[in-house]
C-alpha cells in the first residue's frame, strides 16, 4: 500500500520538483526594500522568517533557531547544530501542513509571510571563512589521470587520503552570477616560454557543496563517529576551471589562478533531515582496495553515510537562446560516485587539529560516473579537447565559449518517497 504524505496549504508546494513540504531548504533573499534576510523555500514561495517571528509563530528552541536562520547570513544558524535545526523543522512542518490548526490565521498573514521566488534576489547563504575543494569523485580522478598517466591514472595516496586543496572563498558566487573568462599564463604545445592572455579551455565541474555547522576547538579533531553532526546542509557547486592555465601552473603545488576566479553555488541549503530518506550505504570498495584507516572508518557511516542524489548538467548557448531552444543535457551522474563520504571529509580535514568554523564550505570534487554520458566536466567528455561535443543547435564544443550558460540540477528520488531538489546552479560565461 502506497504511503500518504502530508500536503501543504501553500498550493505550489504540492508536487513541486524541488521544494515540496518535505524539503524546507534554507537560504538568504531580498525583495524590494527588504534587505537580505533568511527564508525557507516552500513551492514557488519564500517564507520570511523575520516576518514569522514578528507574528510570534515559533516557540522555545525553534524560536532561537528561527532568529538565527532569519538573519542576513546563516552562520549563526549553522552553529546551533542539529537539535535546534530539527526543532525549527518540526514547527515549520506543522505550520505549512494543510491540516494545521492555525491555517486560517496563516492564510490571512500569507501576504506578509510569503514572497514569490520570482520577485526575490538570492544571496550566498553564509559568510564563508574557508573553502576547501576535495577530489572524491573516483571516476573523474581516473579519467583525468588517464589523460596524463595512461598506465597509472591514480596516484598511490588516492585510496588512502581524501585529496583536497584550499580554495578561494572571496570568489564564491550565488547561482545566476555571470562568470568572467579569466586571464593568466599558458604554455602552448611546442613552446618553451608561456604567453599571457584569456583562457581558451574554460570548463565546468559538477560538484556538491557541504556546509559546515558546529566547528571544533583548536587542536581537537572531529572523530569520524561524530563528523556527520558537524554538517549543516548541502548545495550544488560548479568549480569553474581554466584548464590551460591549470596545465601550466599545477606542478608542483596544484591549482591556483585556474580555480580561484569563480565558483558558483546553488542558493538553497538542503538540510540533513530533508535528505534522511535518501541515505544509502557507502558503495563497497573494489576488491583489492585498502580499507580506510581507523580514524576514517565508522560502521554507521559506512551503512548510511552516502547520499543518493541524481546530478544533471545542462548547457544553453547564445544560439540556442536565439532559436528558443531549451538547454541540452550533457551528462547525468549521482553522488553515489563519491569514493569518500561527507563525514570522512570532515574527519580528515580536522584530524591534524585544523579548526573548522560554521559556514565553512567543502566542495566534493567532480562527481562523474563510470559510463559515457556521466562525465562531470568537458575535459573528460572531450578527452582533453581531442573530441567534440555535438549540440542539437548544430554547434559543437570542446570547451566553453562566450555566452554559454551551464546549469546544474540535482534531484533526490526514492521508492515511496516525495522527490526533493536543490534549485538550479547557473552561470553564464561573459568575455
């Protein structure tokens, strides 16, 4: 017998592909004269937490959480941790339920409480102190490694250590922000001296973002069994990459200008509670792969620390827009392609005593699948630019060109579950 799920009196939430009642993602928005403030996505509307507080709609822990989540950034909300977040979610679920005993009052207040998403501007959810980009998509790592080391694509440390590097928090941008083509040094084939100029091999990377909640004291690692409780939520992330700059600069210390010019985030934070129905066992490692070292291994994390999220990349060119053609799907992947869980990333990042703080952001690294049609970057799809991607408009691409807009989407699906999503992560190339 099929399960019956609660419905909302906010009509657009019922059957919404991203923001039904079961999601309740958090973000920061502004509208007209209303400055940036925290809100909750419900269907095609944003629930204004400051307005709800003014009408005394929350109690106890939920009120404390709403005060933090209603601010112009969510760092304070993230810092409160799971108990406050869950208390607020319970009261939001009760408020939005079509069977709410407060339905008539809420409906009367709805012009003050609810803002149409299409009339709002979204901002970064948090003030990001530090941003770390990991490399946990093993199929991406293998595909890229084959381009440079066909006989040995993965270096020995990959299956022991969650590989990562420090990113640049100052150029994190919310979905919809234009992306300027970066300049830098490149070394052309056959040349001994580099040139300076605009990037010619601009690429995207399909990633998830992991928002950090409560941090850790200086010098005190977060143990793997507690690491999941330090995660406040998830988003989509596009780590734009200048492949020609990267090829010249990355040895011996890794990416620098090729990554630091722009990173685009989806605007909504989807909480661990919303994602609970889509938890899965971490996929077993192939025969012969080493088990994680003890500080990275927790039985409960292995049994339910992975997420089943379908990831999609679409591209719309200037010519497509001129011809009124829809965006074209380039690939479809899944977060189950992560070699390490999000909790393992938290445990590893802090194991040396490094301090994580509320609002810090992790990128997972590019999450490609093992098959054609599942690649999370053009570098893989075109085999380093050797092949072309044919588009329905009659165009072709090796790398991104002026006016190209990359759109990332994510969807959680499951038997007997209401599907939820993340909203889009969009960026258009200019210059």
